[in-house]
């Protein structure tokens, strides 16, 4: 690990590459605009990150890192760890592992962009400065929690209002990238404490040995390097709110001390005997299943029950239906204003694909996709083929609109016209009791049910996936319900390809 000389006026950039020549060359070139910190492995990068009070704004990461420099797994793991420890960091992948599948998976994990080696340093510089400019102009993203009309988001907003003024702890659960910290900030902003401090301690972002003095403060001489006394997060939060992000990473031996603070407000600085009293409201957030952590003996049951007086689950993006389009509109309009350029649009087929995609990286992934499209296709219509390149191929999509075939959708096999003709020929050749109307009804029923499952019951979205309007879908559902009562949808032929 190497650190440059201090340059407080320059934004920090973490460069992770195991090739010293590349690291030195890029460090020298990019050092004009950034404080460049270099690391040659995932462990060194995380060790450096945990030693900093403030995480870097940007990271440039190679996928092929030791001990497996010819495979991308270490780089993928580093992307996830960086975002766990510093959710606001913007990651660009620079890698010789430039297979399209690797690029898409890196973006799904949260990387903003992927640049294949060899890359012109000037191109990297322009991209990093553009991302930094976007971040500086970015409005407070908490408003994105208010974008949407789905039942899941309505429930979330109701819970935020209900629990905002309570003095009791709140446990916020949700997948990575879903917006847990935004929900915590909204809780504080909606409360009577909003004029008081709002502090965030990411339990995964600092070394385990430093968490206790960070939380509770320390006396002079309490440990090596403690040259003076220092207040901790509980003390500095005062009458405000303290968010303990990634609470599942809190060392087991510290959990009893946190429990004591939550139960009666008492704590002591490290190396001090004086008891102090905390008045801060505690919010905890995690992407782990804490109940499972309790069963595994890694998390105290009594602390879990204290933290989960109120529990809020931030829904994954795949459960938000057409809110995915509303978030698209929200972010692309925001970026168009920030970049002072016209927005992009999606073709009708691309819009269908957008609604069909599961966004495993949640809102973080969606926003990163919008950033890339906004910078590359300003004022243009993005076709389905271009949008498809943005998505992780491991995620199922609803329908390949380019060839009108079903790709894996709720268990339905991919079939083409010749396969259907072969199956139809086989059935007709037997000439025994074939009923065209019944067979067409079964196919229609299967497609409609597949669309409804994919859309999580949202009729408007299901109709969009099927290429019909909502009224038509309701009429066909009524027809199918009557035919089901009449028995027309039973007794599927054994060789029917949709069976």
C-alpha cells in the first residue's frame, strides 16, 4: 500500500492493481487531479480503507487480483466489500478480464463502469472527473424513497412516519443497494430530532479493534496512539440519531456493551472509569438475516430483541413493479439537469425489458445504469439490444423482444416456431380428440400466469409484458376463469411443450 503526500484539495482515489507498472503509471498520471492511494490486493485495500476516517470518493479496481490474478473472483469480492464499507464510493473496473459477462456482473455488483485494459489514461481521467462532477451535483438521494406508488413503498413510507418520533431503536433490514441508509436518514428527518446531529457509523468500515473507541470515545493513553482524549459517536450524537450501519459486523465481544447503552444509556470511554449517559436514538441497519446470526451464535439474542423493537424491511427493487420506470424517470431527469444536456429515452421494447429485469443490485444498480446511459446516449432513444448489454445475463428476463421467444420465465422453456410445428404435427397425426380451442386457451393461460408472476400481480405491468392493454387482459382473465370452471383448461396432453 502506498500513500501520496497530502493534498487536501484533491479528491481521494483508491487504485487497486497487482501490476506495479500499471499502478505507478496511473498513479503518476492521475495524481494531477486526485490523491491516489494504491494497493496490490483485496486485503491491502480493505486494510487501508479501515484505517481512514473518511472513505475515498472513487475507486479504480482490477478484477484479476492475487491469489487468483487470472480469474475475476477477487475483484468481484472487492467491489462488494468496498460498497459494504463505503456505500457512497463510485467504483470503476479497469481489467484485462474483459469478457462481457464479467463486465455486466461487475456492474450488477455496483461498479459504475467497466474499462478494458489497455486503456488510455486520458479516458480514465475524463471518466473519473465526470463521475466526481455528477456526485458533487447530486441532490440528497433520500427523495428516491418517495418515488413510487407500489404497495411495498407505501407501506415503507407509512412505517417511517409511524416510527419517526419514537425514542425506541429501529432495525432496518434490506438487500445491498436497496436504500437502508436512506430510510434511516428519512426517520431522522421526519422526527422532532431533525435539528440535532445525525451520525452514521458503518461497523464494517473500520477495523474491529477501533470500533469500541469510535463508539464510546477514549481517554488519553488508553491504547497506543491515543495521544489525547476523544469523544465517541454516542457522545457526539447528543440528542440526535446514531445509525449503526452493517450492525451484523459488530464484534461479538462488543455487543454486550452496546446492549448496556441501549438498555439504560450508560457507557464509558475506553480507558476511563467515569460513566456517561447517552440520549441518542439508535437505528441499526443490516443486509444479513440477524435471526440466522443469532441461531449461529454470532449475534446476541438479547441485543437483537432490543434493536428490533420496530423493524422496517426496505423492499428489493424487483418487488416494486412499475416503480422501476418511475425511478428511471426520476434519475434520468435529475442527471439531465445536472449535466445540462437532453435526457435519453427507451424504445418501447427496451421499456418492456426494463420492467422485466430483476435488478439484483437494487436502486444502486438502477442508478448506475442511468448514469451510463445518460452520459452515452444524451437525447437519443436507447434500443433493446443496447439496454440488454447493461443487464447481468445470470438474471432472468421476461421476453426476448427481438425474436418473440420466451426466455426462462417462471419455469417456461424457450421455444421457437419450428419446435411448435413439430409438436403440433405429432399431436395432429394421432388424430384423436384434438381440440384447437382448448390448446390455445392453455397456452394463453400459461403466458398470462407467467406475466402475472413476473409482475408480482401488477396487472398493468403484466399487460405491458404481454403486449396488450390492461382492459384486454382483464377480459381474457374473465374468459379463462369461465373456461377453467368448465374444465377446458384441464388434462394437458403429455407431450404439450407448455406442460
